[in-house]
């Protein structure tokens, strides 16, 4: 779930980008405004990039932290993924935003394997928010 602060920030960013795009639409036929139009395009790109990274950071990093934490806490020490779990745990703070979606998939795969291991060994399967 996206936090209310981030939701508000996203709405402000989108409204700002829309305003800049509307300016571009109104001025696109005016050759004298070409420099300003270019600046507005750059501003729209920058605000959308910034907003995208904020959303990625909020959602993916939070989800990934939860998956890594859950796997780390629930691996009984012989689940077969200790090395991968520890690697993700140690590297997590250094992941770039571009790496986070792929690393989240890795963490989800580890979680699935851990749940399968626990089920096969007839051990308690933890709830994600315990």
C-alpha cells in the first residue's frame, strides 16, 4: 500500500507535469517559445523520473525488506538457502533502485522455497506479519 504522504506527493507531481504539458501544447506552434518548450519537456521528464523512483523506493524496498526479514527469521538454519538469504540481507542497503525489482523477485523465490521446505519438514509455517 502506498503511504498517504507519497500518494499526496505523486498527485502534486502529476498535476505539475500536466500543467507543464498543457503549456507545451499551447506553445508548440510558437517558434519563439522553442527554448521554453524544451525546458518544460526536461522538467516533465525530471519530475516523472523523481516520482517513479520515490514510488519504487517506497513500495519495492519496503516489500523486499519484509521478504528478506521474514526469510532470515524463519529459516531454521538448515533450509538450504541460508547463503542466499544472508547475501540478500547483507547487500540490501546497497541495491540501486534499478536492481530492487529483480532482487525482490529473488527474495520472493527464496520465501517460496522456504515455505516449501518448512511444509515438507512439517514445521510451522510463519505468517508474513508475525
